[in-house]
């Protein structure tokens, strides 16, 4: 004869489970209030991305000033720097997010770009987001970017156009714990 004694769960685990909001509300719909990327982190990620790009041009300008003699060779170096900057921008802002969901800035700030339903970003959406959405945001003098600070889902104009959202990657770790 065996006796089975059941003990209640520890109070701290019960409280933890009741205070946790679900990551998904319905069928495939993400809880953006919990995962939404803070505006300050989005600004930091954007700043990191543009520092990378500007540093390429700044370094080439420095090289041209130090080693160039003001003739045609210096202009060629600057032109090459602009081409390299454009290539790095395309890789960092379109290819990398389509492949990994992150640019260098988003990787450094633990953010990720995903489609609104939580699925990975495609190359077409990354192109739409960065090559159409960002210029439109610039045309609005940054007001399109400020939308992310005031919307409940944290989506900017380029996110609305491409059907994307920027989320914290720590939310994925919380989802795996549950």
C-alpha cells in the first residue's frame, strides 16, 4: 500500500504565474504591450546604425585629408567611401534584418524586427520598411518616427507601412520560461 501526499505549489510560483501577462492573446496575435520596444531603445538602435555608416565616411575623409593632395585621387577615395557606405547601409538595414530580424543597432540594444503576427521579416518587407518607410518618415520631419512613442503597439510610420513591429528579445526568453 502506498500513500501519496500532494503538496501545494510554493506561493512564489503561484504569484509569478498569476502576474504574468500572456505573450499571445489570440491565435497568433502578439501581446505588444508586453513586448513593445521602448522608444529610447529604438532611438539608441537607430543612432548606432547611423554611427556605423557615418564612421565609414568620416574615416575616408580623414584618410583623404592626411594622405591625399587635393587632386583627383582624393575624390576617388571619397567616392569609394560613399559606395562602401551605401553597400553597408543596404546590408545593415535590409539584408541583415531580413535574415536575422536585427540590424547592428537592434542587436546591440536587444531588439528585433518582426511581422505583426510574430513571424520573421522577409526581404520584401525589409525593403519596404527601410527604402520607402524611412524616407517617408524623413519627409514628415521625424513625426513618423515619433508615432512609436505614442502608439500602444509602439509602431512608427515605417512599421505601419510594412506591417512590422519592433519588440524586445527578452520577451522570447520569458515565453520559453512559461
